[in-house]
C-alpha cells in the first residue's frame, strides 16, 4: 500500500522551524514516521513551506512530491490525482511519535476487514492524522471505519507540551531504548 507522509505544513503552533525536522525522543518527527511506515511504498508530500525537509529527504534518498501547500486535504488529493493513485492509500501526518510501533500495519488489517472505503485512526475519540482513503473515489465523501488506538500509544506533537509528554512516555515505556531498532 502507498503511504503519503504529509510533511508540508507550516508548523506554526510549535514555533520551532519546519515541524518534520523537530526532534523528539532522539529523532526528527519525519524519522518516526519513516520507521513506522518502513514496510509501505512511501512518498513524502512536501510544500513550498518545507525546503529543509526536502533537503533532508534528498540526502536520504526518499522520494517526495512537492504539493502546492494549499492544505492537508488539498495536498493529498493533488498527489493522488497527479501521480494516478487509484487504490487505497494511507495518508499520515508526520508529527506523530509512535510510542508503540505497528499502529499503521494494524490499521491496514482493520481496513482490509472493513466494508467501508475509508478508515480514521482515533485516540479517545480524537482523530490523530492517520487515515486510509480509497483514492479511486478521491473527490467523494467516504464512509469511515473508526480504528481506536490505545491512549498513549501515539502522540501527535503540536506543542512543546506534547513533545514533553512524548519524551516522558517514550522514556517510561521504552526505558529510553527504541525496541524496534537496535
């Protein structure tokens, strides 16, 4: 499955430069996403707002598409149309720290068992920026399966307080050690 890693936002709430490059738990936010989606066909989606992120991706040989930067939904729709994605695609914000890995793969399993065209990942009823959509129906509203993820298994980093919380959970849960990559 394709995974569009959305990394073209302005990151204004964090006020620390380009958000995908902000470091939390010893990694840049984009690196947390790249690890979580390592078994997917990844395409990073940048915008004119994120030139340093593009340089980071180029240095690591990661494909990216520079979208217009009009907005999250507009940008992933633009990518799907421009590169002719016409099957289900995972659309993921890159401002997430995955305290417990495997969220994306479990979401795909849940999606494959569903009869709905889309899936939205939520924590405590709140969307976290992880969605699967059927790109064939990109311009239609799609009924969503809701996939509830355990609280504190992922942290969406929008503020410095969120980053601090992620650091605390990371240390508590993993005792400062990344169990996925040793």
